[in-house]
């Protein structure tokens, strides 16, 4: 069996992702754990010989017969794809990647999308298409109220960065949070209070049984007319049909969408052709192998030594 640099037996890791580069991840992990055997899912012909799984949205049945599995590493921050599965081995810890580079990447996307609306860039883009020199004076940042739904690790990071730009930031989470400079709200009873006050709404909540469909038609209507929506979390948090209709009617002035009910977004979806919608293919924040591999390696060594891994998640709760 492969061993670590100190002679400790490590075993085999299986990798699954339709989006991430196996060879890049393999090289990054081998630089940290030269003795670890790393297999692509297509090479793992003996499930009973697998000790660790690094996976993103693995198909149902993927973990079947992995009788010696010690650790599942979710290749990302959101673990909703692991909720309700029937093939998860009992008692095997699940961890998520919590990489500072992911936080910076997410914050940069949220900053870009928010400042695009705060500086009226879509208005200037439309003027450009008309070949019109149309001046609009910039507003004071403090006068622009931004709501951030979800104040976990990534949401809190983004909220702080928005506040650093001078914007007035309101944060909402299911449980109470305190963040310097952010007006924090919590609990379902305060959600509409936040929605009714903000002109830019950033969705950063985990997808759970409680948050699925949270932004339904009535809650979207609670936003002031002309508000902009930015969703970098999960498409199922928002009623996509209602959102589309409200974008068409003008109640929602615009949307920047990185996530959708169905991914890839079908080519015939009306969102593609709407000039007040910006679409990106679920890339607001991704795990960077060069930095995230260190955390993966640390958790493998912890589990191999009989310790508990860090950043453990409870799939029944969704985070």
C-alpha cells in the first residue's frame, strides 16, 4: 500500500468531476502526498480498494461497495448534491473545501456584479448599442443598499468586501450573525424587511430543504421595483419562472445569474435572449488545485492518523 513521507499507509483516492481537470488535481495532490495512489473514476475498478473520494456531483451509486472508504471530500463549498443520497457509507465523514482562494474568487465576482449595477453599467451598455453619448452622474456608494442573503464563510467575506467599497450592506441569515459594518438580520420573520430595503440582492445561501424555493414570486415582489438580482449560490433557491416573468415585466430591473434550475441552461430558455440578464456558467467560485490540495492532504493525513477532519459537514442539514 502506498505510504506517506513518514511511512504512514495512505491507500487510494478516487476522483470524480465532469468539470475539473483530473490531471491538474492529481499533480497538485501528488506534490503534497507523493505516496497516495490517485485514480480517475474510470480507473477505479475495485471500489473496495478505495479509501478516499474527492468528488463533485458524483452520480447515484458512485459510493456503492466502497467498503473501506474513510473520507469523502466534496470538491467545492456547496454540499447539496450529497443530501438525500442512498449510497453514502454510514459513518464516513464528509468535508468541504474551504480555500481562501475560493473566498477571494467569489468576492471578486460578487464585487464585479454588484458594482456593475451600482455604477449603472448596463444603462451605459444600452446607450453604447444606440451609439448614444449618454451621461449619468454616479451615485454616492452609501446611498446604494445591497442585501446579502447568506452570511456563511463565503457570504460574510463578500459582504465585507462590498462594505469596503462604501456600499450600505444588509445581511440576512437563518441564525444570528454579527459582522462589523453590516446590518445583520436573521430569521424568516425578518427576510421581507431586508428584501423591501435593497436595490441589489446577492443570493449566497446554501441549498437545503428549508431554503429551496425561498425566493418565490411573493418574496421577489417584495423587492423594490427595478431591483437587481445576483445569484451565485444555487438556482433552486429562486423560482426561476417567476424571476423570468418579473424580469420581463420590469419589476426586476436586471439579473446576473451564475446558477440555474437546470445546468447547463437549456438553449431555448428565454433568459438567454434578455438584454437585462447576464449569464455565466456556474464559475463564480471554484476550487483551485494548487492551494486547495494542501487542505485535502491535511484532512487525509488527519483521518489516516485517526483524527477528525476539519470542515466537516452534515449532509442532512446541507452545510
